[in-house]
């Protein structure tokens, strides 16, 4: 089979996969004013704060101003309107969020998406996230034991990872010349595993970009005392020393063939080996500082963890095993933004439009996390016990109930209907390490 035919077959399969994803998307339209009010309260002030930057970039005041574009893009994603042309029709007939009804052509909206500075959407996201973190801290609901312990012993616990974006179905401009499917790029995120809110998100146009490319940006704004969780894609001895010298902590998995010399045995038992080690085998290719290698046996299998927290009183071996499992929270976030909020489907092949969609989707993901946490507080259960996906899908039922005059508060409605709507997760089987573990020791 020729390369051209193979690429065409791959594109067809990808298109069909996207169509399946779109068919399983929840229906949120028409939206209830209470739901739109929550979005407006969170996002609109941050949008207005960027109007000056909008003018500094030399952009003229048009019908599609910054506040209108933010409302347009967020509504397109949140309400699953399906296409730019459909969003244009809704904008013309009823308005979107804080944007009043106005006549705009589909061509004008598409062109605006292709040329709109994505940095403005990124600034809105970065402005909103600290406010959402404050809202999380103000709420009263239980934390699972391992996370409650970590909350007391570290400034924050965050997970770092990267993810490749899906292939573009439509290619525009210079991208048309390429044969076969073209990936939309690569993103990385640093996520607070306690609040589930992203701290920062980055985008690279090169879909083959290695995770290491994001490292400097990831640690540049890392607060001292933060415990950073990451997988083997970020293994780098120089980075380990760098993070240690900056006052940060990390927890990861060692490479299978990692060379090390044991300096001190902290604990040894049939189910746990805890040692201080010198990583590396050659001068110049080793860590300057001692690291800690923890091995825990579970169900007949050994799991290994590597950390720069060398004092077991600060991080016990069983706590390390439980906390590393929380790295999976960033993977769940990637899955939510891609499959639930539609970041697996791109409206345009223009790099500007892709970035606008990336920042806007993460902004809505943060809003969904905030809503889910409010529901968890109303139910007096940990966030981990509530399904963000089912909260999102439950908004359709709230909207219908609101239009029938049966509900006015989305949080109260979703909490009252939590069991019926599948919002409360089913309880998992207890871990052999008791309540310290929130998932299994290995990544799912």
C-alpha cells in the first residue's frame, strides 16, 4: 500500500473517531441563565482586564471585540454548538453569555479565529486560575487522608505531564501542502492535585516535542516547598539538582536501568526497601545530591519511587506510594479537555485558532472543576467522590428543569439529584495500604 493511500486511510479513521466522539458529547443547549451567570462571574472580569492589551496589540474595535470573542469561543465549546457557523447563528438570534445578539458572518468569525492573538486567551486563563484557587480554599468539604496529610506538609502537590493533540481534519494556509494527517501540536500542564485546577498550561506547535522542552517553564513559577509529581518522561539528573536547589520537592519513578550506589539503608522489610542513593555511574552524569529510592511490594510486585525528600519523617514510604498515584489526576484532566470538552476536534487548522481553542478549553475545564467542587461541598464528600463528567452532563437536566420552573440553583439541583444522575462515583475496593491510597500504586 502506498504512503499516500496509507495516510488517507489514517485520516478517514481519525475523522470517524472524531465523529464518534461528537455523537457522545452531552447536549447543553439551550443554556440556563444561572449556568451562564457562573461563567460570566468567573471569566468576564478577567476578560475586561485584558481590553487594554487588546488595544496595545494594534487590534481595532470591531463587532468581534475581545469580550465578544471570549463569549463566542467559550459558548462554542461549553454548549457543544458543533461548528462556527452554528455559533454565528446563535450569536445573531439570542446572543452568547455577556455578548448581546449581533449579526456576524461565518466568514468573519472564521477569519477572526485564524488571526486572533491567542495570548489574550492565555492571559484570561492565568488571571482566572488564582481566583478559582481561592474559591477552592474557602470551601468546606473533606479531603482524603493522604491528600489532607500532604496539604499540611507541603506548600502544594502538583502533577506535571505532556500530551499530544489529535490530528487536524482541516488544514489551512501553508499546512495544506503536507500529505497525510497532521497533528495539532503538543500541550503540557501543571495541575494542583488537591484542587484539580491547572496552575499553568503550555502549547508547542511541534507535536513531536519532548516533555523535557516544557521543564524550564514548568519550574520557573513553582512555589518553594511544592511537591512535584512527574513520570519518566521528565527524568534528568541535572533537573533533579536544579529543583532541589530551588527549594522544590519531587516524586517520580526511576528508569528501569538507572545506575546508583547505595549510601545508606533507611528501612528494610519484606514489603519495603527505603534507601539513600547516589544516582549515576560516571562523573558529570550523576546527581550532585543524594536521592531516595523507595521500593514497595504490593500484590506480589515491587513498585519503585524516586524522590529528593530524603527525610522519611517528612515523607514516609507508604505516603510516597499513595501520593505518586495522584499523578494520574493530570491524565484525567487531559482526557476531560480532549474528549468531554471537545479538544479532540479542531475548528481550524490555523495555529492561532488551535491555541485559542486550547486556552479556552482549559478555562472551561477550570470552571467545570469549580462547579464540581461546589457540588462536592454541598454533598459533604471529597472531590474524588464526584464525577466532573456527570456534573457536566447533568447540566442538561438542570436546564430542562429550570425551563419547567422546577430548579433555580445548579449546585443545589445537581447535589439533590447526585445519585440519580450518576454524579456520585461508586466506591472502589479498599487498598491493602488502607485509606492512605486513593488509587492503586501503579498508574491505571
